[in-house]
């Protein structure tokens, strides 16, 4: 640092005339006038060039748009008016006729696209065949009314690349003037906007020349200024002296400047304070200042000194000394003085503050790494011990550990949640023990007052000793010294207390320590409350979801089923599965996944599962079930957007839900399946061969648009296993779904001899991740088939006179199966159903009896009309058949087939016989008409 003593600067210290200073050598130095003028000239030139370029671009773009509009209209009208266009639109396959014509016309006209569109907005042609059949992007309303539309729009990819499209839409009319279609032609703006590029070199060349002239002129001016001012302007010289004076008297270091003759030239305010000097000592010899001898010798000596400590009064001063003009013969020196006494105190406080800040930072990083209440409490204890306290204990309300909302009623009893520190000789309550606080204990006081309590000397803390006298006495003998107890409060709710203890080997707690402990507790309490809230919500969501999932396997004969459900660590999701028995001994298998987590996902899953049950009861085909489910999801999304629930991050709709629905028929050994965005199921053959089911992928639920769901029907040999799963089993952040599917195939390889339970466990053991971030649902079903001996079916001619023979054949079949006791009810049901099929249905009529857990009677016919149950009047001669069927059967219903319908009725079998129906309703009914009507085929 160059220090000025007040004397004029010697000639040899001035820089030579004509040599600029090094820090002024740059032309771009904005502190110089030349640099500022140069920057202004550069800005002006750049603005002029930019304005010229922008004007050229806008003019070219405007001309290009006008040209594109004209060309688009001409091309569209030419193709729309071309012979055969209207006729091709009325053909059976307009795309096959118009696609080559449109492409040829597009290339001849130099357009980016020529598209033929139906009156409903569906593309018949497109440069890329993959886009044919999709919705046209643009306005077609005016064109459908016979007008021409010219607009700018963006659509699917084009050969010329993406960009804003200038397109014209014109109508195609037939000989009668009716609009039979539309034609759109256009260009992308990117293709026509390059018309301004030839002007760019001229503009840039002119700007470059202007910048070169500006640079040359500024350089000349800058050199002349530096030559006359030696690199410093008058303002800079004045500022240099002002800054020197301000810094010299403002620093916290004493500065003394002495001349070669040993006289004091300058002493700043801090030097006079440290040495006790008067203000009028300038120019006096150093030996007359009255300084201690060591300091006086130091100032008189020409030798440099570095960080030597001298005592002056009650201060220790660190002294540094350097010559003022080391390259000249004038002598003189500069001495700096620093008070190390005050610096030591300040350094100690700063070090303590730094340690506390580091500890708070570690607390912010290390507390709350998980959403587990007990783990968070242990992290608090581990952060505070041993850097702040020798022993730390955390006591929480029992409601906090369970995730419940804490109340003041539970303050008297806390549960030990965490212990930190190495003071094992001090007896403390063990983890998990319930502590009953006394009324005078420090913990009770801190809970009641809502602030920290300091006990600097536990020997004088009467309330602490009364809490547990024997344990307190042993702790004091073990060296326990002081205590700071602080409430754990978050959002004005008390969660518990944290106790910080120090032993006799550490200094006792002070008020500053109490403030730090409160700050540490505040940060930890927020993390504890977050963990408590997560525990509550997680428990509620898990309880809700598990209550919505199947709790046990339903009774059915078609499949041997096993399943696994593993919720994610971060919270439950929307995965679900179901096994639904259907009439005819069939079984429906469902596997679904709702995007998202938490209560909303679980509640949505419950609604979808209930809906699938209802759709399954209607016995709809698998694709219709998914179609109805898709409509339901769309309505649910619309409802949530309407009521404003989308503002909640957990209520953002259920778009993205997936589902797989399969129906297995054990009589035919066939399984019909369809999936909506769900992973494809896997089939394990009886010989252990693993294959994919081959179910075509369809769009997820809730996308709208009425996309169809494709159905696949597989013939599964008896003993085959059908494996259904959600994407959490095969996909996570660390592996792609293809890798997961390959691992699943390897886990299932050779599973033909395993039971479904063993298969589930083997798959989970092989694929379950160590930290699951998504729910995992797995369902394995082994197929069974009905043996021919338990199935009886025959065709029935459309003659009511043959109904008695049908009853006789039914009676004989039941006798063969050993079901004589249920023969009467079964004959009555078959008689009524066959009579209705012959009278009201259409051929062919068939009867099928299935013996499983229940006896199923099915009557099929070729009519699509469904019967309905009604109450007949006393004067009616008929209308009581279905009422009888409903009384004698446990349940009955109708399902539709591609060839008509099937009326079915089930009777529960108990040890080979059907359950006896309640006699009262039947006797009441039979009293209303003669039993002889049962023998009448027309009854």
C-alpha cells in the first residue's frame, strides 16, 4: 500500500510522460471517457443494425405470408375443383384414391401439404400416412358453409419441419352444390421467411465498417488523453486522496508514519488511542513521545518487523513495520498496531457463534431425513450430543408417536422416544418407557409455560429431584451437573420435550445456551410434526386402501388364486386387484392402478373397484366394462375440475388410471382379456413355459375420445397360471420396464409345478426392490376346468310340447349327480325358463346344467330381449314364472352373448343338496293358482 505523508511527490515517482498506466491500457475500461464514448458508439451501431435486420425480417415475413396465403388458396381451390375429387370423397375408401393424388399435387405446386378432410374434420390424406385418420388441426366451420378459410396454425410434423403453417381450407362441392369434403393446402412460415437473408450481408458489412471507424477514432482519443494526464484524471486524483484519508482514520488498526530523521509524520486516531498520544505531536521526534522503551527502539530502528507483540499499558499490541520508500534513499517507515487483547475476546465469541451456526446447519440437514417420528427424535439427540450437551433425551406424547393430534391432557405422561450421548453411567428412563411427570418438574413447567427452562445446578433443582428421588440421586453421583429442557412446539401444538444435560466435565449451561436450545428445538419440532402428520395420513391411507382391497378369497370353482400387495415406503398409492365370481362358474380378474398417492388415490381406487363390481354384475363383455370404466373416470375428472378440487395437489384428477379386466370360463377353458394402458399379463403353461398373453395395448382410462378397447381370447389348459401385476413390480427409477419384465420372466421360469402361493412368493423375493417408491400388486391364478361329467347341455326344439321332456332329462341328470333333493326346484326353474325362451325368444334354444359349489341352470336363445320380473294380478293367467324362479333360486340374471342371451339361475348346494327355500313366500304364491299349471308348457 502506498502511503502519502503530506509532502509533494518526488519527480522520480511520477510515471514517464507518454507511458500509460497498466490499469488504464484497455480501451474498454468504462471508467475512462474514451471507453464510455466507445461503448456508446457500439450501442448505437448495434441498435441501427438490429433495427435494420428486424425491419427486413418483418417486411420479408409479411410478403412471405401474403405469398403463402395466395399460394395456399390457389393450390387448395385447384385440387378441390379437380375432376374426381368430389366423387372420391363419396367412395368407400377416400384415402386410397386421394392420397396419391394429393401427394402428386403437393409436389407439383411446391406446397408443404395438401390435405383432404371429411366434413367431420378427419384427415383422408397427409404427407405422412401415419397421421391419416386423425383430427385436422385448423378451422373448418366457415368452409363447411361454402367459404374459404385462410389462417395460421400449427399441426403434426411436415416434410418441411415444424413451424407456423399458413394454410387455406376450401370446400369441395358436388354437382348439386353440397359440401362433401374439404381441402387444405399450405406452407410453413419457416420455408418462406428466408426471403430476407440476401440483405443480411449488406447490413452486417455496413455495421462492421461503422464499428471499425468508431474503434479507430476512440483509440486515437484515448491515447491523447493518457499522454496528457499520465493515466489519471483530476477527479480520480481527488478521489485517491479522499479515500486515503477516509481509510487511514476509519480502520481498526493504528498507523504511524515516521520520516528518515526519526520524526513523527502521521498518526491516525486508532494509533493515538492505543498508545495514549496527544493530537499535536506531528513533527516531533519519536523519543519525545513518552512511549515505552521497546516501542521507542522499534520506531527508531530501520529494520522491518512482522507481527511482534509488545505490551503497552494493559494492552498487547501486534506490531508490523515496513519502509515507506523501499526503492529510494529518503528512508522513513510505516508502523501498524493491532490490539490482540480485544481481538482474542472477539475471536472467542466468533468461534462460538460459528460452532453454533455449524450445529444449526447440521440440525437442518440431519434432522428430518425420514418421515418416521422415532427416527427423527433420535436424529435430534444425535445432533445435539456431544457437541452441545453430554446427554440428550427426547420425550414425546403418546399421541405424537401414533400420529394422532396431540392434546394438553396427555402432558403428564410422556414416552421416552430417543437417547443420545455417551454418559452410560447416568441412569435415565429407557426407550419406550412411559414417564409420569410431577407437577413441579422442569419438564412440566416448560410444557405449561411454553418456553425453555434452565437449571444451572441440578443439586439446587428441587422439582427435578422430586420427579424420581432415587434416580436423581444416582445421576448426581454419576456427575450430572445442569439441565436445559425445552418444549417441542410446532404450529402452536406441543409435541413433547427435549432435555439437554451436562456433566461436571463440561461448563454449566448459561442463558445463551438456553436461547440456542430453543432454536434447535424449534427446527426439530417442525420435522417431528411433519413426521407425525405423515404417520397419521399414511396410517389413514393404508387403512382406507386395505379396507377397499379384497380381504379374503371368494368361493368359486374356476381358479386357484393367490395375491400380494406391498405399499410404497413414501405412501400408499392407487393399485388394486379383485377376483369377482360370475354366473356360469366364470370368474373375473381385475388389476388396476391409479396414478398418484395418498388418500385421494386410495379413495379413487375404491370408486373404480366398486364400479368394476357393478359392471361385472351386469355381465358385460370385457371391452364394454373398460369402456364404461373409461366414461366414469372422465366424469370423475370433470367433477373435480368443476368443484375446484384441482387446486389441491392431491386432487388433480385421475387421468392416467390403468386397468386390466379378464374373464375366465372353466367350462370352455377360455379367458377373454382387455387392458387399458396396463402392463401385459404373463401366462405360465403347465410345462413351465412363460409367454406373454398377447393382449393388445389400449389407451389408459380417462383420456376421453371414445378410443376402443381390443379384446383377446386365450385357450388356457388346465393348470396354467395367469400372472397379473402393476408396474411397480417391474419398473422403478433404477431400471427400465424391459429389464423388469425380463427379470419377471426369469422368476416365473419353471413355475408350472408351483402353487399360486409359491409363485407369488418367488416373484416377490426376486423382484421386490429394497426401497419401493411405488405400490406393488401381484395376482396369480391357476386355471381349473369343469370335467364333462359335471356339465350337461342339450338343444331344445322350439315346441312347447317338449317342455316335459326337458324336465324329465333334467330330473335324470340330477339323479345321476346325486341331487335328487334339489330336483323339484331345478325342474321348476328349467321348465319356466325354457317355456319363456320358446314363447318369447327365438331359436336356437339350449339348456345347460353346471354342478359346482352351486347348481347353475342356464337357458339360452337367440333373442336379445331380456325378461323382467313383475307382480302378476290375481286375474292374470301368467306372469308368475320368473317370480317362482326368483323364489327357488339363490340368484338369477341375464347375460348377453354374440348369438343372443342366456338366462341363468343358481341354487346353493350344501352337502349335495340345495338349501331349502323359505316356505312362506312360495306357499303364499302357490295358493294363488293350481299346481297343475306346472305341467302346462305354457304356464
